C-alpha cells in the first residue's frame, strides 16, 4: 500500500506546471439514438479541485464513466499526462493512478474501515504464512489508522463495522480508500449527497486535504454552494458538451446557473 502522498509533490510545486493530468477531447458517446456526449471536452489538473456540474442529462455521469473505464467512448480521445491513453476498464484506470468514489460508496458494510480500504488489495503476512494466504490484519489496521489521521477522517474505532458508522464517516472511509491507492486523480460522485451540515463540512475538509497532497480531484455535485466553497475551477456540461469554464474567483451562482440552463453563450459553439 502506498503512503498517502507518496511520490507526490507539494501543491505549490504542482500548480506551477499547469499541464492537465487528465483530459477528454471531442468525446462522443451514444446510447441508441441518444447522444450522451457530443464532442465534449474536459480537463483536470494536479493539486486542484475541478467541479463538473450540469443539469440532469447533461452528460456528467457518462463522461465520468468514460474517464474511469466503466464505459467505452464512441469517439474522441483521452489524454493522461499529455499522452493519448486507452482506458478500457476500471482496473486500467487504477493502474494509471485514477480512483473513483461512487455515490453508493461500494463499501462492504460488515467489514471495518481497514478491511474496506484494503478490499481486493489485502496484505498478507511475510514469509510462509503469506504464501499460505494469511492476512496481516495488524499492518492493514495500522496503515488505515494513519490514513484516517492524515486526512482528518474522524473515526474513533477503526475496527468498527462500516454499517455502524455515520454517513459522513462512511464517506470518509470511501475517500480514504481512494486516496490510499490513487497517485494522480480521484473522481468523487456526489460525495455529500444526503449528509447533514456537520458531516458535509468534514467531507469537504477531507477533499481539501486530498488536493493539498498534489492529487487532482474531480468533483461531481448538484450543490452549487459546496461547489463554490471547495472548487478551484468549475466546468459546466450542457446537452453533452462543455459550455463554460470558470475560475473560482470569477464564478457566481448566477453565472453557473446561466451556463447550465443555456442563458450564457456556448464557449465551443460561439
């Protein structure tokens, strides 16, 4: 298991390079007669939170599925660190250093936080015991506790089953799992959905900590207040195309809604 932040530089150093870590160019995806993506563009940079917003049917979920290897595009290209890549599966995305936190979290409720972080990537004991498949539960527990502390995930008992944790704590476990294995990008799909005010604030703080470690964070959210609070940059999809990009300092609620509804001119169609 890599340490959180291992092989990553500070945010200040990464921001200076301003080369996208992940790009979608002229992305096309159709489902029958439905054009989910119509020459859509998107970019994510290291050490930033980029929010991807749009109304229902804008293409957000489809774009994220393409970037995370869940869906195959019908046209366009994906660039990773400036070079064209093929992402045919989620495991291929993971090999590039891209991890995704889905809205359903995909956690095993009967297992504790450490077991969920290492689910499918279990650590075995050294020597003969390891060859026999005996798990090193102590090492996994200690590593998980360190991740929780580093990211500020407030879990008093790391050995408690996830089913007994609060919604915010479960979200924290899911983000910690992604941060433990991602080396480049974390995609987060509605990470604060159905959370209370205090739990939401904690999750947003975890997102900031992930960004400070040099990772690129792609945030999909319908909550414009949260987007304006945590995002460094905002990209807007409408009807399968990117229609606007905002730096945080230039973004207002009115401008975001205008781009989402079509009141603002399309940046790519003129």
